[in-house]
C-alpha cells in the first residue's frame, strides 16, 4: 500500500491486472488477497502504519472487486490482527509493516489449503 496513492487508484490497478489476466489466460484460477494490517508499535514507516483505516477500506473494495470479477478473495487481514484489534499482531512483524519469518509461515498456512482445493 503506497503512502500517498488514493484507495480507488490502488483498487483500480488491481482491477486492471485482474481483467488482463482473465482476458489473456481465462483458465487461470485467480486470487485476490487482502492487504495485511499494520501497526504503529515500532514507530517505523509511520507514513504507512498510520493508515490502518485505509487498509480496511481497500480490503472492503477488494472484496467487492473479487465478487464482481468472479475471482477468489483470500482474507489475510483477520488472521494477522491482534485479538480485539485491527492492528497487525506484533508476533508477525519486526517493524509494524513487513512480515517476519513467523508471519510468512502463517501466510503459507492460510493460502496453501485454498490453492490446493
């Protein structure tokens, strides 16, 4: 999620990619994954980590995009949040923005069963 790019621009770009892949490779099974949560705990990347509400707005629009385009949506966001919060669980990050090794392993655990169906 780029710090200054409007929500609609981000979603429109993902939409363009989705339509292009569908047109060029109609047999490809597509997945749109949610944007991961952020957390300001480490006081790093604040231009990104203070945009948690924007992440949720993008994800709402990605759900609608996936439905409209008939592609699969994978909710990663809810799996990476702290209990009772919309912030990234700090167990999965060292800087509040990027996943650490444990976070990537969790991502694999979420995605792998879905793509193996």
